[in-house]
């Protein structure tokens, strides 16, 4: 009996490389077999239309064989040459197309694979040398690859900007901009009640101005986003804040990015002093409760006022909205995920890796096609946010905050709360109703 050789000290083979090599070997072996099957299928179609060779029976009226010509078919990722028999109708003097040949000329699944390869950095100029597994394959020129990429990415764009948002129950929405040449693309990322991240869409704009952003947000509402019921996580851009106010109507709950706030403040200081103040601001924002964070930040603001009044003013501007999570009692549970725009910043970094090699954008459509394809490509790999189990509490807190802002206008003279603001179809309805009842009791006791 032969002894099994020892594997000790054997070279470790990368599993991905091994699987790839196996697939290529199978393609090289199977494609010649598939070509034989293609020829048999084409010949069967010719017999069906024109009958067996050298016989006058078993054919459609007027159909005759008419020689052969060179053609090509798609098998997997390859375009391969074949010889195609011709059939002609003598009565109408027209060519009769072979149905199998027509179907085999459509590179259906190829577009999706081609799109993925181009997204991960394979250029259209080098595509041919990287995917050919059969020597006789052809038709993978740069222009052909470009056309297929446009076709596949156009479907991605339509899917991203047109898919309904009604099936999702969003509790938070991130807004941030991504620079493309001289333009900027504002991207919206939603977080569901289960903590999943869903790309909502994007809009091309010169700057983060309120008019364009408001129109973009209205399009999300039209597709099914319940804008008043989410936490809006934004940086310090005034255009974003104004757009949200226009669309939601003043009852919005906004979390200003603490990272951007910190960096804006230290930018007013000398570079030698920035590391120290950055650490102190970070420590103040890390406090778990609103009272502790506000006390620590107020102390820093007083110290900053003596060093740099502009830095102190920057810290005080929009301070309340940078402490929204702490005010809702969720700073410890959701601070790592929702107190900054890092969730969207990481997506922008990945987007840069996928599109950074493009140094010349010819037209606007090119940007839209690439961004939509890249966003949908990375969306399945986005992780659930940290602390997602606290998201139902966040939803209850948002509803309570909205009621708190509107309560004075809906309380009647007898101290009872009008039924028109009773929450419906909300899991946290009991929490909000108890809050309303307490407000009514206070008014009635006056």
C-alpha cells in the first residue's frame, strides 16, 4: 500500500486563489464542450426550419439552406467564434433568424460580473487580458466593456434612486457630502429600527445649499421616508440644517456631529495647543448624561473665552443639538454610533477607494452611474450599528421630544389633551401618552 505523504511543512495555498484557479480550469475544459453543444443546437434549428440535408420533405414552405457565415456567441465571460448556418425564405427573399443563435448573442449575466470587476479597480483597457480563459475568445475591447458597464450601472442607478422606502422603519438618517471634482454629492444613509444601514440616495450639487438639499429630502419623503420620526445626524453645515427645518417643519430632532464640532473649535487655536484641547473636548462629550456633558463643556467654554473668543463662540454655537443623544438619555448606548457622522464618513472613504482612480469625469451621468453602482455594491457589507438594541428607546425619545414641542398648542382650557395628537401605530405609544397625561395634570392643577 502506498504511504500517504506527510503534509508537514507544506506550502500554504490561499483558498481564494485555489478556487479561482479551479474555476478557470473548469471553464477551459467545459467551454469546448459547450461549443459543441452550441453547434448541435444551431444545426437542430436549421433542420427544424429547412429539413434534413438533401431532402425535400420535413421543412417549412419556401425555407432552404443558404450556406454559412462566421458569427459569435457568449459562453460565460467569453465571446467565442462559431460558424452559423443560414436559412432563407425564397418566397419572401428574406433571411430566417435562428432563435438559439439570437439568444446566445446576448451577454446577460456578463454585465453584472463586468460591473463588479470595474468597481474593484480593473480598468477597461486591461479587462481582456484578465478574463480570457480560452485562446479563441475575442470582442473584449475597451469600448465594448465601457458600453456594458454603462448598461449595468444604469440599472443600479435606477434601482437606488427609485426603490421605495416604505418597507423600512427608519430611526436615524445621516447626511454628508462627497467631493467629486468641482461638484459635491450629498449622500443620505438611513438606519432601520433593527440597526441595518440602507443607502437612501444622493444628489449632485455645487455646495451644501438649503434649496437643493430640501428638494432632495422631499424626494425621500415622496418615496416613503417618515422625516419627522427620525434622528437627523449632520455636520455643522447650515444648508443641511435649514433644509431639514423646511421639510420637517420645526419638530425635527437633530444630532450635530460631535467630531465636526470639536474640529471646528480647535481649528481656531494654534497647532501646538490643538492636541490638548481636542482631548479635553472629547472627554467632555464622552460624559454619559446631558448635565455632566453640559457642565464640562461650559467650563471649557469659559476657559476658551480667555484664550480665543472665536473658539469659544464656535463651541457655544449649536451646542444643544450636539448633546441630543445625552438629552434623550442614550449617550452611553448610542453615542459611539449616532453622535458623529462616522457611519457615512466610512462609506465616503470606501467610495473614494472605488472611484479615486478616475481623474476625469466627462459628464454628470458618469458620476451618478459610478456612485450608484459603488453604493449598492458596498451596501450588503455594511454592519449593524453598535447599540442597536437601544433603537426602540430612541424612537420613543424622538416621539416624546416632538410632543414636548407641540404640547402647548394642543392642550385645551380644561387641561385635557386633544385626541388629535395621540400617537397611533407606534410601539412606544404608551410612553408618549404617559408624558401627555403628565403635561395635562400640570396644566389642570394651575
